[in-house]
C-alpha cells in the first residue's frame, strides 16, 4: 500500500476523466483502494428501498469514490500542484512544488 499525498480536508482539482476541471474538498480517503470521495464530484443516483431510516425510499444522490491518480492538490490561489515532503523544525511537512509553500 503506497503512501497517499492527498488527505481528508484538502481542496483538489480533477485532472482527468468525466469530471475533469471540477474541484472540491476531499471528504474521505480509502488508501487500500487508492480512491477518495470528493464533495460535489462524481455524483451517482442510488435507488433506495423504503426502510425504517428512510420510510419514503426513492432516488438519492451521493458522491462515489474517484481514483487518486485523477486528482491534483490545489494551492491557495487555485492552481493545481504536485506535492513534495521536507523537514521543517524537526517535523515532516507537505509542500507545493509550484509555489514552494507549506500545505
């Protein structure tokens, strides 16, 4: 299992696939599957049967996981960037390769 450079709460840009150009905040990351759920991206319609928690049933919209390789982290000014690691004050930090700022 490879270490992922994207974490929950990061703002990402979709760089490939059907949702290319969309951006959103990462809600959850699945490192074992190499996927992440991004807010407002890759929404699917799920048909749900009536149940105790959802007595009406019907069609609900929810986000489906998207592959990490199709996502790129964004800088504060909204540009896609690659991520690097360096040590600052004895702590390992992520930094933007484009703007050299700590993420």
